[in-house]
C-alpha cells in the first residue's frame, strides 16, 4: 500500500471530500504508475479518481462503530512519537548523502 494513503475513517472532525480526493489520487497514481497522465489518458485518469473517491465516500458513510471517534491531533502526535523512536528526534534538516 502507498505510504501516503492514511486511515480516513472514524476521526473527529470527520474526513473531508478533499482528503478523500487526495487519497484517491494517490491510489490511482500508484495503480497506474502515472504521476501526471498524458493528455490522451487524462480523462480516464480523472474518471478513475472520481470513481474511487465516490466509492470511498460510500464506504466511510456505510461503516458502523460503537467507539468514540479518534482525535486527529492526538493521532498525529502519536505518529510523530513513533517516527522519533524509529528515526531519531530531529529528521527535519537531513539531506541525502552525496
């Protein structure tokens, strides 16, 4: 699975159509192998993104749970802490070895 696609379900505030569209775009890019499709493939690419977005929205709207929604800020802090444990606390200024 593409690293840039994040869990969208069961957060407070709820996921937006923009976030769903970004995840759908990443998915279609990964599956197609195109970052930017050629002009001849643009319509098919954009259609696929729209279809995936609609399917994801339908899925998220159909899921049911009894737990309280997760807080985005708390989950982001947990992810930063995991990253710091894994890679070290200061990864911002690093550049690739030349």
